[in-house]
C-alpha cells in the first residue's frame, strides 16, 4: 500500500529501535502535511504499517509520540537560533537595541517553524492530557532543561538580565508562541470574513509581528526592573 511500510516482528534491541524511529519519522511526516489536531493514532498506525496495538508497544499514546517530536523540534530550533542571534544582534548596540534585536530574531526564527509552533500550541491543552505520570515527569524535566538552555542563549546577548529573568524570558517565549499560533491561523470561514469586511481584516494577527512586539515589551520590562 502506498505510503505504508510493513514490518516483521521486532525481536532485537536494534530492530525495536528501528521500529520506534519509523513511528517517529512517520508522525513527523504527517505533521508536515496536517495540523496536530488531525494526526490520529489510526492513521499513524496505517502509514507505519503496524496495528494500533503494536504502535502502543513503543509509545503509550499518540500524545507520547508528539511530545517526543516536540522535544526534538525544540532542540533543533535552539541549535539554529544560536546562529540566528549571532547574526542579528549587534554586541555594540545599547541594551534597548539588543533587546529589540533579540525579540525580532526569536520571533522570525519561530515563525518559519510551523510544526514546532503547532506542537507548542497543543502542549498543555492536548499533549500532556493522555500520558502517564512517569512520562509527564520525564517530559517536564526535559522542558525545564530546554528552557534553561534557551535562557542561557538569550543571556549571551542580553547579559544585563539576571539568570532568573533570562529564564522568565525563555518561559514567556514558549508560552506566548504557543498561545499566539492558533490565533494566527484563521479558518477558511474567518479568511472569507476578513476578505468581505476590511474592518474585520484589521483584527488579523501576524504571528511574527505579534510575537516580536510582545517579546520586546517583556525584555524592556525585565530590564527596567533590573
């Protein structure tokens, strides 16, 4: 069947690792085609060539698959963001200028990663709702570490921030990106309404612009408090 890989029973550690990787890769390919809300365990199972019960041998739920992909996407983003910030931020600029440059670079970097933003938008309301306490704790530990890495990266360019405030900026980045993303993905009905009524079109939110402005305000507030 097209788009479907049929596996024999995994009997070794290496075979199980290959099976697990295939599930993750298939889910990642689905996210490139459709939003998180449309990724179902039934379709994932069909595409990977396994019964649903067999997929659940490797991941306890659909949400567990997506949380792992979220953690991977966040790590990949951080790796790229380091270079984005180095190119965007002028170390000789005053702190207010660097704050705006950091905000703009972070917003632009996230805006070109729709899958990451979609996963962030589903994290608290969906992905964390159908996992075991052990998996929830494991994921939250990785989130704490990921936010610490982002805070350290931001502080490289905004050394005036305390470590705690850099952590607050990192958390604000994650939460705001997740909250803004669905607001910036209007339905077909809303797009038609915007087109029909220019007054409504003014309410349409651009993700990169809105996130940049919000982060600039947060940075300015943290610096003023410092």
